[in-house]
C-alpha cells in the first residue's frame, strides 16, 4: 500500500515538537492526507495496542497514550509503511539511527514520540479506525488537485 498511519504521542505534543515532527515527515516525502489533534480515551488506547495486552508494559503504555493530546495522521508515499518505519527509527531511542524522529525527540522506550504502522495490514486497519473516528476531517480526495 502507499498509506500508513501515525500518531505524534503525548510526550512529543507536550514537549512542543508537533511542528518539527511534521516537518520531518513532509521533508521525508510523505503527504499528509488527514490530520487531527485529539486525545485517546483509555478504551481507545487499550484497543489500539490490544496486540500488546499480555506484555508487562501494557498498563503503562495505555496510561501514557491516553494522558494527553496526540496528533493522528494518515500519510501517503510509495512504500509508505516501510519508509515511515525507517524515518521514525528504533522503538528504543538509544538504538535509533541518526536523523530519525525518535533519535531527535524520543525520551525513552516507553515515551518514544511517534507511532508508525508496522505492516500494510495494520496500516489499513488503523487508517480505517481513524477514518470512522474522525469523519469530519477525512477526505483524501480533497488533496487530489495538489
Ligand atoms: P509503535 O509505533 O508505537 O507501535 O512502536 P513500535 O512498533 O516501535 O513498538 P511496539 O509495537 O513493539 O511497542 C508499542 C509501544 O509500546 C512502543 O512504541 C512503546 O511506546 C511501548 N513499549 C514497547 N516496549 C516497551 C518497554 O519495554 N517498556 C515500556 N514502558 N514501553 C514499551
Ligand atoms: Mg508497533
């Protein structure tokens, strides 16, 4: 697919990095086709990260992801999922490559600034969840003239 889903997580929003992260995303060749400043409920965060429900950090992850505003976005680019994972860098910022978003803005493995879909299948699911949650701003066709 040529689409992926991202969230600028509560730590990065709180630390004032929305603008710089969006700049890294667009400078990386991604087109933003939907964008929303919002906040996950505890139930939203539990559902989004349900795949990690059995992990020891799940409670901490859900608490973190729902504690403040996030920016949710759909991004378009050839090879979007893989290229965006490259742009965000490793989950643990100590292992993230130079030039990646997490190298620049993540503070720990738990508070790591951004989410990126990890497969085409999950990207499609996350884009769909975003589209039904935020119908009022989801209209990629609006961008077709650009
Ligand atoms: P996402 O893009 O957010 O899905 O991150 P990821 O795909 O790089 O990592 P993964 O899906 O394995 O883990 C999801 C999220 O759980 C991570 O981004 C972290 O915020 C959190 N997480 C993962 N491992 C740990 C950990 O060992 N401790 C804590 N506190 N959080 C973790
Ligand atoms: Mg993941």
